[in-house]
C-alpha cells in the first residue's frame, strides 16, 4: 500500500517526532511511505531520508500558503498516485486534504495534534484554518486521527465530524527511555552537583503554551521551602541568551539553582536523571510527549490538567489545575519528600503504565490498522 504523509513542516516538535517514530517501525513489506513537507525539510526530514523514505519539501513559507506551492502539491500527489494520503496538523489537513481530492486520491485521513487552539497563544491564521477545516471535515477526510480523547472532544464540539474520529495515543520507545542510575550520576557531575541533589526538570521548547512563566513561579515557591532542589530546563530556545528566562531567574531569585541547557540530543539521559518532571502547560497540548518519556524512565510527574495529561499520568504522579502554580509547587514537593521506598514504588508504576498503554510498537500497530481502514473506505467509493 502506497501512503503519502503530508505534514506542515519537519522541524523538531512533538508531532514531527511522532511521525518519525511511526515511520521507523512501519511494516515496510505492507506499506510504502512517502513524506511531503509543506515548508522545509527541517531536522526531522533528514532523519526520515536516512530511513530510506523519500521526502519532498514544497517550500511554502510558514503560515503563508501559496498558489504555486499548492499546485506543486497537487502535481506531486498525481505523480505518486497513493492509495492513502494522511495529513498531519491543521494547515496540512486543509491544503493536503484539498490537494489529495483534486489529485483524485480516494482515501484521505487527517491528524489532529492539539487540544485547545482557541486559547490565547494560537495564531489568528491558525484559528481561521481550523474553522475552515471544521466545515470541510464532513466532505474531505474519510477518517480523522486524534492523539488524545480531549482533542477529539474539543474538535467535535466546534463542528468537526465526530463520527469520523479515531483516537490513537502517542507512543514511546521503552528501550531507549528507561531507568538509568548511571545517568543520575553523570548528569549531576555535568552540572557540578552532588549525587544526592534533588533534580526537577522541565523539558520542551520555549513556547507560550509551555508556560515557562508559571514554572518559574512554582520553582520560586519551592525554592523557599526546599532550597537544595535544583532545576533543569532543556529544549529549543532554552538558554541564557533568552532574555525572558534570564530575567525570570532574577525575578524569582532562583538563578543559582537553575540550569538552562538548550536543545539536547540526550533527552533520555536527562530524563533518567530527574526526581520529578514538571509540566506547567496552560493550553494547547493534547498529549505531551515528555510525560510518556519521563514515565518510561521511571520518573514521577507533576502536571497541569491540560489535554490528556491526567489520563497519561493516572495514579503514578500528581495532577493540578492549569494555572495553579502554588498547587504545582506543592505537587512537586510532595513527590520530592516521599520516602525512598515510596518514590521507587511510584517510579515502577509510572514505567509500567507506559509499557502497558503507550509502548511504541503497540501504537504503530494501531496506525497500520488506521491505514488499512482508510484504504478499505476508499475501495468502497
């Protein structure tokens, strides 16, 4: 079966990484994938090419669809003649879905990766695209894949065709992300800390929906109560050159216990060194990948109730109301002050939950079933 996956872009992000993970494990005897980026190749595009999968970049500017680019997309799809087109993210859903239909593709699937685009922080152009998609969802896609139950409910509530929605969670490589006592020591050595130093992490790019402001507030509160705790931040845009982060460290008087590491290639190692992972997101995230990665490493999580975070964590961590940074500080403290036996028990439960529900091999099997279902719907037309 020939599948074309159309995505808005291939820079490093949660959706892009999930696409890569699916392609790494997709049964190539049954499926022949081809990837089209509406914008550029990005870092993930190069990694997909290394898998032996063709990638084509249309070259549109981010957020600025072009008639020439759209025409090129249609030509690509006509040339490839795929059995299934699966689009990823809003702009690709709109442009890729329309192009697929104009190219005569019989089976089209969309993919929703966000939970609440209407909150402050979403671009006006994105909101317009989403509302257009809500109307076109009745006639363009045959099925709509959502990465979380919350995303499915929210989009059904604004007019998307709920009867077409299929929920498949994000998946995680539990062999790459696993408990690692050596990482605990090596990361602390790298940071100049003793092995006993409690370490709280926030992993993710600098973005309004991640709510770094809230995390700094919670860290400031926690620092007054537990001054020995240190904090690690890593991700794109996370560095001392980020003036906002530097100012926040001064405002909340936490500069001496904060470590801004920037974008890293050893996230599994950083995760395994943590005592707690904090997620302070205020909106938008449907299924935070960092939660599954941390839990697979046996790291308990303290999270805001955004997207499917509460479902992912289950009873293996703490969930607080979005925006309640006093609550987040208290949640982190409650995990840090567990006895050793209690912490390791929670750690084991966190990993077991990911292995049972979100292991990447099981998730990719669900994607393969999704593509088979799409193809079957196309054959009936």
